[in-house]
C-alpha cells in the first residue's frame, strides 16, 4: 500500500540552545514508510556516527524509521522551512506541507 500524506509536527519557534524534536508519521503505508526530512528544499543528511557528520556541522539526529528529527541544541542556522517525505517503495512518495521554524 502506498503511503498516505504524513503528518508533520514542527514548532513555529524555538530558543537558541534548546532541544527541539520534530516528528513525521503516516499510518497507511505497507510496508511501513521511511521518512526523509528537508530544510529549505534540501534533503537533510542522516547522521551515521562517523566523523563526516561532525565535519559538516550537523546539529541534529534524523531517524528515518520513526520519522523524528531531533536537534540537541538548535542554532540560528537551523531556522528554515521544514517538511518531510514518506516513502515505502510503493506508489508515489508523499510530502507534508512546509512549516517554518524560527530560532
């Protein structure tokens, strides 16, 4: 079954240095969907635990299975327009509406 349009939860504003968690979920896809987050139209990289993520100044952890995007300490650089995409290899992937977070 192709995924449904996911529901995204993105805070509209956050204080610098706080923890922010965004979530993305859809329940119709079978097999279960994987989730990809985007900021300003650019796919966010998945942190793999290697040094490359740190070198790229990545301040978040993205879990493709659960759809969560967790910022341990948000910075002004994390301000932007976020959306996520659900895909399971069947039918078209589905995106939620874009939501802006101001840090």
